[in-house]
C-alpha cells in the first residue's frame, strides 16, 4: 500500500492498494482501512444503526467513538442503470464520482458551507471501469424537507432561511446537480443543510445555471405536492424562499 498527503498541511490522505484508491480525512479517521467503505465492515461490527432505500441502500453508521456517518455506494440511474448498475467508465481518479464529490465536500467545508463533512471515499478500478463508495458525516437530528412538509408547514422565516442557504452556495459557485426537496435538510435547531453532491461541481458564478438549479427545485416541490396528501407547500412558500434567496 502506498500513502501520500495532498499537501504538506492537508489532513486528506491518499492511499493506493493494488486497484483500490482511497481518500480519507486523517482528522476524522486516525486508523484508516479501505474496508471501511464497505457495508459488510460496519454490519459485522454491528455499527449500522439505520438504512435508507433509494437507488441503492444508504447505511447510517455510529462508530465506537460515537461518530455519526453515512455510507453510500454509487449506482447509475435511468435506463442505463438497469443495464450497468454500478460501473462507470474510468478516465482519471479526479473525474470519478467518489473523488469528485469528496473533493467538492472538502472545498465546501473549507468555505464554511452547511454540507456534510467528507470522511473517506474509495474507487475500485477494474480495467476501463470502476465502482465507488463515499463515507460522509451524518447531519444529526435532521429531516429532509419532504419529511418535514409531510407533517407540518414552515414559517416564512424558515422558508427565507432555505433561500438564503441556497444563495450562499450559488454565490460560491457551487452547483448542485440534483437540487430537490429530498436533498435539503432542516435540523432541530432550524439550521438548513444541503446534501448529496454527486455530479456537483464548482463553476463560474452565472445566472443561467443558478436559475436552472432553482427551477429544478421548484419542480421538485410541485411534484411532491401532487404526490403526497396534505403536503404543506403552496406557491406562496416559493415566493418566501426566493425572498430569502434574493436578500
């Protein structure tokens, strides 16, 4: 196994063992093992405390040191996902889904943006393709907006806070590829968080992609409103969100 740091002062460690490439934050994992990016590792330790089912299974982990983490394997979506499932074409490590999201989360954390901390990631290269996994911090005592709005409405101030947080990412040029109501969390202190930055990136600040991001989010609220009975969302709430965004 080979190990090196990204920079002389960086807590991010890059390790390679045969065809397995990993990044991990040394401040969060002192003794790193690539197997930590496998659900079997945590299941064997009986440290999986919950699961979420979507495209794949997301595992919620509580370590012996009581760290709260989230483990996610990368799966393809759409029709191609039914054929290829979890394999991606390999061009470079930096371009892999796991390394790109890990590095973007590191950048956002350095900027103080409310997003999960990157803990570790793994890329397993198989010839011209790869599979990947990401371990990140779990936002404690938080629920996504779909869950919240299925039970109660938000105040005008809370909607404005959502808009302000989205604006803070956009002002830093952070593009969220899938900004929707499931990827915005509200914690018990009313703090707003954005999660799931797969295929996200830092871009030049431009109103075109920012408006497209917001349009995607609006469609998400409209979709959930049409799908869930008693979903506490109205068009006036969007106006309150945008008032916070434009503040």
